[in-house]
């Protein structure tokens, strides 16, 4: 009888200690999330023809620097904009050759088949640690589930990619929105509303959300105001941030743009739910230059934005 009682007591102690010990899923997960407009090869050609920049910044002279920079900023998830099929193939090959994280590239053309433009959004993600599922695309128009343009944006098909991102080891998940916002003011103002609706409608599991992209929207504009009714702007809430404000250096690659709040058009927003809390820890804009044709240049007309955050 004494032996039975002892065994029961030991079992109860084991159960209690197991319940007190946090599971893998309860541990805080650190994420390094980025956004980078790589400046498409076709846009570079147009700017060069207009005399607004030099051949030093054409795609063939810059693609190795873009790929190296992507590797060096070392993001777990990187949303990219202005990724043509040429940029897609070059970056998939060049980034794939590097050491470190094993990146998988998810790319989606946002233009209709047969259109002269073959360009869209893309996501690089560390496939050893993460997997993407439930991938979709939504457009900035009154009919976001259809390939379409909306309001005063008559030239570009601008859209948002969405996916559920799962951390393989812990099982933690979040909803990712990777986008490129419209240029025209009415369409851009409505884009904020569309992104909020996407999260509320298509994030069906109520997961915490990360939104990344070149939004073509400055702080204080309608887009930003609408986004901040639902999301947190990581620039405003990060525990630590770099002194750089601007993210768009322009065709001239001017350093002065980094101190200009109106040049902060690339953004990362977060939204927490009862399924997980996101906290922005560090906000950084990379300002590394690379040699090209005997000069030092930024690899793109945008600079990568990186936010280190935790998910609990």
C-alpha cells in the first residue's frame, strides 16, 4: 500500500511540474521582418533614358548589390516590390547562392496575362524555419478579389499578397500582408481601408498580423491615418529606432532624403490579437552603399526597412 501511495504522489508531482513548465509554443519568438522596393529593371531604364540617373544604377550593374544586401540584412521574412520576371529570376539565383539562410521566393505577377508589364510583389522567406500557406492576392479597387484597378489609379495594377506564416519549430503563426500601394491620391487613400478590410475579413483565424510594403504614403496622409485605426506603425511604437526617417533615396540617391519625414513611404505595421501579441523592438533603415562604375551607390532608389519584433 505504501508503495502504491508513493507512486501516486510521484505521478502527481510529475503532472504538476509538466503543467508549470512552459511549452515550446509559449516561448517568445523573435522575428526579423523587412520591406524592400528593389527598383525594377524596366523602371531603371526609363529613369536613365530621362537623364535622371546614370548607367551605374541600371539593373545589370546593381543586381549583385541588391542580392548581397538582401543577404546581409538577414531577414526571416522580406516583402519586396517592383519585382519583374527579370528581377525575380536574377534574385532567386543570386540570393540562392549565398551562405546562411535558405530563402524561398514567392512571387506573384499583379498584371493580367499578356499585359506588357510582368511585375509584382514577392516575399523571400527562410524556408528552414518558416512555411507559407493559404496564399492569396487582393487588389486595391472596389472589387479586391478580382484583378482590377480602382479609383484614380488607371495605369498600375497594385495589390496585396497575403499568407499564413508558420514557424515550424514552435508552431506560432501570423498573418502576413505584403503590398505595394497605389500612386494616385484617391486610390492610395482607399488602399488603407482595403488593407484593414483584408485583415478583418480574410484573416479568418484571427491571427496577429504584419503588413509590409512600399505604401507610397507619407505620415499624416489619409492612408496612414486609416491604417493607424487598426494597426500600429512600428516607426512610432518601436522600443529602439535608428535616426533615419526617410526610406526613399530617389533616383539621385541623396542622403538628405533620410532626414525628410515625407520620404518615409515604406512601412511595417503590426496588429496583435488574442492569438498572439506582436511587439516592435528595433526599427532600422539600411543605408549601405555599393561600388558601381567607379562610384558608390545605393542598390535601389529605396532603402530596406527592417523591424525586429517578438511574437508571444
